C-alpha cells in the first residue's frame, strides 16, 4: 500500500491472523489473538498463585502486586461505583480489569505489538457477560419488576412514557452492551493504527536519509504515542471495569 | 482518515470488516476469561482477601489495644493528679491549722508577757513611789533642822524645832 513515498501495510494485517494451532478447526483455531487472550488468563493466575504462597503481616513480592491490584479495584471501582455490598463482585471486576489490561498492553510489547482487544471478539464476549450479569443481578435483587423499573422509570409524566420507554429499552438493553464493547475495541484499534502509522513513517524517514531534525521529531512522536498508548491501555481497562461496576450498582440499587 | 480512504480506494476486494469478530477468537476469549473468572472467584482471590482482612483486623486490634492503653494511661494520670491535688489540699489545710495554732499560742504568750510586764511595771512604780516618799520624809526632817538652825543664827537665839515644825510644813506645802 503506497501513500506518497511511504508504504503502509494492508489493513488485513490488523484483521486476519493465521492460526498456528488447531488450524483446521473453525471454532478452536488458535492464533496470535488467542495467545494474547491466553496470556490474559495465565499472567494473573501465576501472579495470584505466587502471591497466595506469601505469608506474614507485611506483603512482599508478588503479594504486593496482587494486593495492590485488589486494593485498587476495591477502593477505586467497587467502593466508588457500588458500595460495600459490591465486594461480592470483586472476582468478576478483578478478572475483567486484568484480562482487558493485559489484552491491551500487548500493543506495546515486542513480538506481540497488537492489542488483543483491537479485535472485536474479547470486547464482545466481555460486554455480553457483563450484560447478562447486571440483568441477572437486577432481577435477583429486585424481582422481575426491575425490568419494568428500567423501562418505566418513576417520576416521569405518563404521556412521556410513549417516548421514554422505547428510549430506555434501546439505551439499556440494545445500545449499552454494544457501546460497552465498541468503546474498548475502537479505542484499541485506533491506537494500534496510530502506532503503525508512526512506525511506518519512522522507517520511511530513516530510509530516505531525511534531515536529522525530522528523524528525531518523527521518532520522538513514536515514543510519545507509545507512552500514550500505555496510558490508554490502563484507562480503557479501568473504564470498561468501572462501567461494569456502575451497571451492577444501578441494578442493585435502581432507585438511586 | 486519509489512510483509511487510501486503503479503501486501493483495494480491489472488500477488506474484511474489523467489527465482525472471528468465531475462533470468540471461543478462546470466552474460555480464557471464564476460566480466569472462576479461578479468581474460587482459588486466586480468597487467600489474598483473607490475608488483607487478617492484616486489617490485626492492625485494628493493635490500634484498639493502643487506644485502651492510652485510655488507661489517661485514667491513671487523672487518678494521680487527683491524689496529688488532694495531698496538696490536705497539706495546705495542715499548714493553715498549724499557722492558726501558732498564732493563738503567740497571742497567748504575748498577753502573758504583757501582763507580766505590767505587773513588774506596777511593782517597780510602787517601789519608786515608796522610795520617793521615804526620801521626801527624810529630806523634810533635814530641811526643817537646817531651816531652824539657819533661822536661829539669823535671829541670834536658839529656836525650838518642834514649835517651828508647823511653819516649816506650811512652807514646804506651799512649794
């Protein structure tokens, strides 16, 4: 793909990932994206297993890392969005945060250099799990009347329900899971394309023996955007998780 | 945006839609996430949370013990200060009582001494008066003898002291 003097890789490089395990299977073909998801499972498992072996009053090593993560999710997400009764959702929220963060951060890790969440699969699966969770939480704690409370919010003049109820149905039951998934997916895909663009630009500028000022500027831009994407990886994991907590909190306490 | 437009324009075939997920990736995402979730719920998170809760309760217990010790220290200090204040008050009362008794004793001694002095003064005065009267009596006899003698010399005859006594007494009384 030629753009001026710069050759860009085709978009298929971002979308099509060949399988290297179970190649013949439609459902279990294992590619680089699957490997990234696997790391999103494996790394937290190893960290928490090693952390559980630690003992003593003062945390050390992996225990420090694990407790830091748990403390962060508890104070910044659970307590902020749900309250004390949200602690029972710590396993889900911790898993979401770590799985998404590790699926994002591979964007800046050599060899991977691709965020797993720049593919729609994980964001969609996670958004559907969250969708099923908050609806079941709402029905479990408030009965089937929870659905009615969502669709027919109290305090609205009755004629307005003609407008409000379809809007609430669309926004809560159709758009919410879609926006939840697409927000993560689109941010990570855009960040990845940005890094690819600057990387290709750097190669082109260095190959063309351009002015040293231009080379330094381009490379500095690549470094800056790489650092920016590290922050985006963290923020997107946080946003997805805290939105989950907010949805669960709204389902637990719909009158709030 | 330009990049996407160029990419789109140069491609002869429709590129795969990046929004449409691959089934195999959905399967692996679901397997790995649900496995992590279940492990996190039943295996990974409970020991970490237990350790954190144990630490919190230990710290809270130590803090409560420290608060209790501080409270006991305050109580002991209050008791000590109350005892000290009572002792000071008692000492002050004792000193005041002693001072009162000392004042009474001093006043009594002073009165006794004053009475003794007055008595001494009275007896001394009586002795002085007696001596004075005695001296006057002695002097009066001598003066009468001298006066009678002197008058006899002047008159050229001897005078009787007894008969002249009344005149001498009138003269001395006139002085």
